[in-house]
C-alpha cells in the first residue's frame, strides 16, 4: 500500500538566508591533491543567467561508498554560527547557490564506481519535483 | 485531475520550464537511491526554535509546527534534515530582495532546521507568518505559508514545498497554491490546527505530515 506524496512547490526567491551555507561547494577535504573543480553556469531557456538557483550534488566517495557523512552544513555548537566544513570529512553532498552571472563552482573528488555526480536543480519558478539528474 | 474554479495557476516563467518530458530513471544501481546524511554537527538545538534566535521575542502569534515525515510505504524518515524559512508576522522576509514595505523584526530571522527523530517527527517553534503582496499586482497576496525543504534516505526523495494554514481566506485565490492542480493534493499542503499540540500558555499547535516519494521504481 502506498500513499500519495506531498506535492512540491516553487522554492521562491527568498531561500538565500536559510539554505546556502559557507563551504557548501567544497566537498573535497582541504588541500586534497586529487581535488577536481566542476564549474559552470545556470542559464534559462533564453540564455539568461539564473542568479537565484540552488544546486545540490550527491556522489559516492572515491572508494565507491555511498553512505555519506555528516558535516556538510556545520554550525558552531554554542553560538550557532554557520562555520562551514571541517575540511576533513568527505560528506558526498554539496550545495551551491548561483552568483549574479549564474555561475557555480564545486570542488570535490572523483566519485568511485560511477562516472557521474547526481544533481538537483532548485530555482524560483520550477514547479516539478526537483528530480535529480546527472552530469 | 480535478477541475477548479480557482485562479489561473502559477506556472513560473516560461523560460525556466522544461521543453521536453521528464525522463524516468529506472536504474537499480543509481547513486540517487542513496542520499546525504546530516548530524548533530549540522544542526544545533536552538535552530528549531525560531523565537529564540535573538535577544528578544519576535512579534506575532507563537506557534508550534510538528508532524511526521514518512515515505509512500508509510515508513518513517529518521534522522533526516528538515529546513524551513518564512516571512515575519508583518509579511516581510529577512532577505535583501524582499521589497515589501513592511517592517523587519530585529528579533526574527525566519530560518530554522532540525533532524527528524526515530519516529520521523520534526518540530519547530516559530511565529505565524504574515501574508504579503506579490507579482506586481497589489491586490494579489500570498496566503500565510512556511517554506519547507526535506531530505529522504534517497536523493530522489528530495522535496521543497510550502505549508499553509487552515481557513486562510487567501488560499482559494492563490495562484501558487493552485499550481498543484489536484484539489486533494492541494489540501495535503494545509496544516491542521491541533490544540493537543499547543504548548499551554505559550504557542498554538499545528500538525503537518509529509509523505516523500519512494524513489525510482
Ligand atoms: Fe514565500
């Protein structure tokens, strides 16, 4: 027996103070010699930059494990400040808001066992379930 | 699909809509059948109480919003991240692109997060958000709503949506609520007032349960 899922709605224009976090696009441990940079721009159907998109990435670790690890969106325990990653754990998850030119940058390690990163694109006006695609 | 007498549903900018039909991924080895995990390093306890993130109390009607997150088979989604953001009691977001001429509240940011418990429950204390005008038409006001972001155990279960309040007279007029074309599905976005959940003398209780997709077949 399966129920119906809760329907998605547009993320709207105002998620910027709630969802992005420092170091969101820095999945690779600090200074890791095999760090790769994945970068690009989000454009709309008329070729205009989308400056209010949020990209989320999910991938296996280099050894192929898919368990992930906490710590993508760390907060300082006492004061609660968003402090970014610890630079040690490989969490497998990245979250990047686009800039004024629609650009994003992801620094990560090659996924083990598969030739792709899973991507979820969220932006104002997108009404579909944010179905992950692949790069 | 159910026919409605409601407003013309919001479709978003045409330039942002997909031109081709969505492709169903049916790969039992897909990475998206797993998903990111979060932990105590990512969420601190005061994050779930949006009324205690500043030195003073925010203005507005204090509410408790809680519910269960489960998948379509009824299994609880445990230990996963729930994030919310919302306008203040006057209908203003603490976001620099919000041009609505309503006051900011120095004691309210309007962003919260928590992890679901062993039963898949989440719980927030906040204030009821105000309505706000949108779309360049000064007579079009968004009903009170809280934006929700949820993760399941599979990345395909990722859900971003909005929660509404029961009995809001703006709901039948809201193009964004009507972007969900099915009337029964729309009701799934409306919380229920539940005095059992109210904290005596402190907050009004609302229940809103969430069902995430099951992932690829
Ligand atoms: Fe909103």
